[in-house]
C-alpha cells in the first residue's frame, strides 16, 4: 500500500469571476512567498484540477499550509469540496458538473507570532464517486461568515500551498 500525494501550489489555482482570493507574491527578506490571500469578511474560493492517479479507496486527505497576514490569535475555517468525473463512463457535462458536499476544519492560530506557518487537515469523505484516474476539481475556500464553525480571525488567511493525498489500494 502506498500513498499518492498531489502538491497544490498557490500559483496554479483557478478562479471563478467573483469571490476569489487574491494571488500575491510577497518578496520576503531571502525568498519570494507566493500565496492566496483569503479575506476575513468574504467567503472566497480557489480551484485546482488534477487526475486521481492510482486512487484506490477511502477518504482523501487535504493538508493546508497557511499563515495569518496580520492576526496572532483566533480561528479560521477552511472548506474543501471535490468533483470527480470518470472519462469515457460518466455522461455528466464537465462544464455543468457540481461539487460534492463540503467538508471543513476550524483551525486555531497558535498565537504570539504573526505570519507563522500553520497546517491543518481536512478529511474529505464526500468523494463524488471518486474512482482511479478520474478528472477532478478541488475547491478550497475560507468560510469567512462562519456558516460551518467560528471564523473570527481578523485579516487575511494566506494559503501557501496544500497537499491532497490518498491510498492506492
């Protein structure tokens, strides 16, 4: 049994025409830091496309690497949704396909240091009939209005990257 992992970079995200995080590249002291800046007051979402190479079975694990732009306390709520289409089998129109029911996590800023890197995990159990080698779209959003849990962190939540992983058996 092996784990398949996909790296999702901020620079590779796609967006709808409204309610999306700003793509930013902060010039750090020693290196650039590309991020997606998710607003504290507006629900915003970004999307990644991938092929579920060698997907076996079970839930999918999404690990989000993020930091707070200005905050040093409070909670942020991340959401994830998946759409899966099996080529040559599914009859769904790719341009009108929907996303499965979302899964979410509430993560707490560990405090004291602004711009400290955090990570959190969302177990995606709503898989949209995911099968090996499906064409998939993944949505990652910030639940700024707190529909699912309390998101009370001030300022932007900066997504650095994420990994999507699953078992090949």
